[in-house]
């Protein structure tokens, strides 16, 4: 290996869209890309609950 920086490179997954709507192609992502987050739904529920504390009507349910 002649270039010592050549081993420190990575490649981004393919993208869809342009500009503000650009996003990674979900079909091209895999767990090796760091896309596996099993507790995402639980975290989202907790964050939503923290932002909106239960009101009196919610407590009666």
C-alpha cells in the first residue's frame, strides 16, 4: 500500500432524491451500515411521553 490514507476511506450508501429530499436508499441499507435499532419504537414512545405529560383526562382512562 503506497498511500497510507487509502485504508482510512469509507463509502456512503446510495442515495435517492436531490437537495432537501435526498436520503439514503432504504433498500441498500443493512445492519453493517448501522441501521439496526431494535429499541427505536420504545425510545420514540418515551420521548413523546416526556414532551406531552398526561393530562387529567388521560389519567382517568
